[in-house]
C-alpha cells in the first residue's frame, strides 16, 4: 500500500482514565475513501479513539498523522474533519439553515455561496424545504439528517460518525444505513464510523476494526471478520457461533467434540491445543450415512423468521447450535457433517492462568494482590516464581467469606459442554475459569483456589 | 360551601394580608401630606412632587444614594453573572468528590448569615489594606451574588446536550467563538435569572454594605434610609420612593413570569 493511500495513521495510542486503561497501544492505518467501522462492546475504547481523531481527547501517548502531517497537537477547530455526534448535538437556538451554515458563517463565506451550499446539502440528505424549521420540532431521524448535513457542508476529507443511528428505531435505522452507504459512494470521502451493532458494521463497512478492552482484536473486511475470526472474542461478538476446544492433530486435521475432522488450516504444528469456531449455518444435516461425521439428538427448535435455530446434543455430550431452513423435530436423531472450509481454527490465547508471583513465607505465595496457601517446597521466602492454575481448578463462589479474592464476570463463552469465563479480579488482572455453573455477565463472585491446584515454577530465564 | 374550603380560603387571605399589609400601608400613606406615619390628612401627591422637584430636605443625599445603589447593583451583578457562569461551567465538568466539594463550597456563602459575610469581608479588606469605598462594596456584592448565578446556570448546563460545545469546535469555531455562539445562548435563561437575582440581592443589601462602605460617606439607599430614620424619624418623601421601587419590582416580576409562561406554551 503506498503511503499516499493512507489518510489517517494512528501510532501507539494509549490512554488511561485514572487507573483504568481505555486504549492500549493502538496502531491503525485508514485508507483514503474507505468506510471504516470501529466495532466493539461498550467501554471497549472505540468512542475514545474517535474523539482522539477528532481532537476532543488528548492521549497519554501516541501520535495521529493525517496525510503525512502530525496533527496530534492540532486543536479540533483546525482539523480538516467533521463529526456527526451520537445525540445529534444540534444548536437548539438556531434553525435548520443556521445550524448547517454555522461553519461557513464562521469562515466568512459570502452569503450567496452559503445559500447555494446549504440547499445542496439539504437536498443530499433529502431535507429540502426544511431550512426554516426549528430543530427541536424535527423527528429524531430528521435531526440526524441535519447533523449529517451540518458536518458535510464544510467538505471534510474525513467524516467521523459516533453511533449516529443508535437513537433511531429499527425501521428508520435500516433506511438510514442504506442512505449513508449511498452518500459515502457519492461523496468519495473517508468515513470513520463507531458502533456496537455488529450487523450495522457488516452492512456498511469496507473495513471493520474489532476492539475489546482497549485493544484492536482484528482488522479486516466484513467477510474476513465473519469467516475467519482470529480469536474467541471476535467469533462470539460477530454473529452466532459454536466455539469449542480442539486439538490440531496435524496440518489439515483437527479434533473437537471428540470427533476428527478435515480442515484447511495449516502451520499450527502437531498435537497442539486450539480453539475451533463453527458457524451455526455451516453444520449440515444429511441422510447419507457415508457423509455423516457425527450423530446428534435435536434438543430444541425455534423458528427465527428466515431460518430455524436448533440446539442439538452430540453423541459425545456436546451442545451445538445449528441454523437451517428446514426444521427437525425435537427428540429426533440426526446425522451431521461440516465442510473442511467452514472450520475456523484459532490459536489458543492461553492454556492456563499464569501469574508472576512471590513466595512470602513457608506455604504462602502472593499474586492477584493477595496471598494464597500452596506447596512451596523447593522455593525460599522472597523467590520470584510463576504460579499456574488450570482453568477448571478455579472455584467461583457467590459469597465472599471463604473466598481468597473477589471479582466481576466480564465475559462468558459457551464452549459446547462448559462455560469459559473471564473474571476481572480486584487487582485489575483477569482470571479465566472453566465451569459448568451458570453465571451472568457483571456478577460479583468470590474466587477460591485450593492449595494443591497452584503449581509453582521458576520464571523462564530472560523472559520477564 | 363546606367548612374545609372556607377555612382554606380564610387561611390564604390571612396570610396574604399579613404579607402585604405593611407594603400597602406605605403605599397608601405616600398619598398624604402628614409628617408622622399613620396620620391621614387627606389625599395629596405633594410628597411625590417634593421627591421629583428636589424640594425635600437633603435631596442631593438621596439622589446620590439612589445613583450609588443602581451603579453598585449593575456592576456587581454583571461581574457576578460572568464569574458565576464560568465557575458553573468549571464545576459542571469536574467529577466525583471534587464536584461535590465545589458545589458544597459554593452553597456555604448563600446560607452564611449576612453579618458574618459583612464582618469577615470588612476584616479581609482591612487586612489587605484596601481603602474602603466603592471598590470594597462592589467586591463584597460580587462575592455574595456569584454563588446565586452558579446555582441558576447549573441546571441549564445539565439540560444542555453535552456535545454542542464540541460540535461548534468541530465546525471550526475557536473556543472563544464556541463559548459566545453556542454556550452562552444555551445558558442565557439561567444567566438572566442569575443576573436579576444578583441585581435585587445587591439593591436589597444592608448589612454587608454597612460593614464594607468605610467612612468616606458612601451611602446606598438602604444605608441612607437607615441613617435617615435614626436622625429624628423617616423623611416623609421616602414613602413615595419606596412605593415606586415596589411598583418597578412588581412590573419586572410580572414581565418575567409572562415571558416564562409564553416560552412554556411555545414548547408545548
């Protein structure tokens, strides 16, 4: 990609509010004329990042480069980009015309030209003849159109949109999506769009940037992101998916749900633990025993409008979601298969919880901001060690009294036969837990680890 | 009519009479010539004539007191409105305990007894060696008016869309332009009510003025009337003056109320 094609470049952007890290070393290049979406759950840092590009937030670290020029310290009113705000942010004391003409009047543009340009953008957003209306008398959708017109009239090189459709009802939102896409095509300028709505992102974008916990998880086209998610978070956030533990047997051969399958992934090595994603629409029913890869029993079947959503129990004790145009009766035995193309193998992010720890005494070790009892044979007081706890060995309690520490459930993945939970502990570090118990996102939990489940080892040399 | 309703009506009328009788008393007796209050010697507008053609005793003293009062009230409330608006914006953008602390600190001067405000300002000015007169009275009035402006502007900030200031910057306005063209119009109703409140509080003040006016003979209406009343009874011409002030305040209040109800109608 030639440097000329890049209109905005974000380099090593980091930002914290208090002790909360909102953005963590973000690097991003945005091409001229692209429709880029920053997608993620609330609190993932996407809006902070947009505000950094617009110039409303300053960063702790990092640079923003626009068309080769460092604009990190350029104030917002001197940046050649404009913003459409989430709740419109129209000026209530001005009418539609004066709202839209605000920027031009500041720049002392001659009146006839203002007139011409206001009429032109009003036509672009299908709001002709509304110029004398009071903005507060307009509907939400109309106000949003005025907000877009107001941002476009300054002919920005980049248009920033902060969840512009979030406040509209579903029907209106769908219509506006199509119009935004057409506007983008017609104007040919760069759009940077923030949303938490994955469907909106898939519909609108040329490129999607998936963010979580202040980090970019994946950058790609909508089809890339949907078909080849790089980790369990992306797979879970975009669309429906079955996320399962697996083992790469060798190149192009993977085992999961206690069956072996052909796949198209290579380069993981032999006998390596992996995560596997299979989309519910990619599991097929068959009546041909030769094609059947595994059997299952239909557990539930719900009509979803276009397709049926079914949960099946496999013969090996896993639960899978399947979407199909034809329903299969609850209780029926079915034969299933998956195409090698449709199995997405992902590198495991971690195989167990590991923490840098310190031996604080005989049978005592400190990590996660608290002390745990464990076997310290072979280590002396003051030794720096690595504590390893397997996911299934962490106990979650709904009372604090007997717990070693506490935390909040921040992310839940269903893995076919158990839940994989991310729990943010008091110390701010995460602990990952495999459990069969049902917890909700946001639950406050006590965390207990038995002494015999903590394994200590020497830190790898030079790896600290 | 049942007894409950009758009692309620009697109660409200009694309350209104107690509230307004003293004022009515002054207004009525401003239309008679008698020197001592409470003596009715027939209808006359002589006191009004004396007041306006300056043939009363110490007319120049009264005139300068009126001028001082208006000047001090105007300067103090304009400055307090500016300071209070800026302070409100600052406090609004604080978070957590800082915001609570600042709001609390802003509220204390309002419930603080005037006598304490007056004496402490007097001591402060003496300590700082500021010669007492116009400057100190104006400074003192700004001090007790500003918190009321903050209190009036704050709700407008809460109602305002938090992004409109940023939207103005985004469209190319400098911070000063954004303040003038977007923030001020949005906060204007709060600023106006803060200004009016400051103005009436300043007009009305006696205690703080008394302690900070020094010895150069600076008089506002309230201190003038006080001194006048202590020197062998109230000058009769003050009765028409007070009636006029009451009338002006009444008109201003009516205008504000009518404007507000019209705005509400427009929104609804």
